[in-house]
C-alpha cells in the first residue's frame, strides 16, 4: 500500500529537481507547492515531501514562517563544488578502469560514438550527452554511494552552468577527452584514467569560472530577501 505514495514522491522529486537545476524555478523564488502540484499533475502531499527531500540536497530552503524557497545560486560555490568533483570523478574513473565490464565499455563506446557523430550544437543536448558519459563511468566504478554523491554534486553544479549556457561553446570538444578516458578504462590503466578525468573536470570548471567572472551579475536576489514572493504561497 505504501508503494504508490513512494512512487509519487519519487516522481515529484525528480520533476521538481529538474526544474530547479535548469533554472525553470528561479533561484531565490518562493515555491507555491499547490500550484506546483497542479502543474505536475500530482497530489499535494508528494510534492511537499519532495520539497523536504530537496532541502536535504541544498536545492530548496524551507523557512518556518515563509515556506519553501529555491536555494540561491552563488558563484562562490563553484570552487567548493569543483574541488569535490575533481576528486570524486577522478576516483570513479580509476575504479572504472579496475572494474569495468564488457557491457560498461559498450555503453561508454556508444555514448562516445553518439557524441562524435552528432551534428548538434545545442548546449542542452551536449550537456545531456556529457552527463550520460559521466554517469556511465560512475556506474562502471561499481560504488553506489560514489555514484549518488556525484549525481548530487552534478545537480548543484548544473544550476551554475545554466547561468552561462549560451556561452558554453567548448562542450563539443569534451568528446576527445571522453575517447581518451574510455581507452584508459579499457586498458585497465587506473592512473591514466584518473588523471584524464581530473584534468577534464578541472578544465571544464575553469572555463565556467571564467565565464561567470565575466558576468556583471552572477545570480538573482537572495532568497532571504522576504516580502515579494513570500505572499505567493
């Protein structure tokens, strides 16, 4: 009897999380849970539960008096996120080189071929392919906790990347790193796989950091500026 509510909460979590990380729900904005439930065609209870779970992911902030707000996007978070992802992605690549199966390699090859053959400059689809590659590497590492941590930090990073999405013209070049990384994993060279991945992640964050630094304003107003929006609930 509990499967239905859990499934609905899980669906609400994924749908709301996607809206937050793609900035469809603006950072700092009040969340009208009833309106959100109507838009998602879900009961109110699972949406409210999903917001509590997203608060644990630091994507939502719940104020006792003012209700739920989408967490702010701060460029200063980029350095902390990059430190973590460089280490964790490097570890995932090293473990993948030691543990990848034939099926894992086929998945990595398929994503790589899709990236090579794709003639599509749309940054969102480039993001999707890059993300799927990193998820496949994490899956090949055979460590569920590591994969879950990487996905969490990816979601938090993605909101920063969406701020400069139109300028991310270097994403297409990531395929070359992916091909090299797949080769190192196939060869079982954990040291090379780790270094390639670490360099790949460092380079990406470095370029995003440069783009954010060039912006006059790195985000919307902070969510603790109450008043407007708090009456939305």
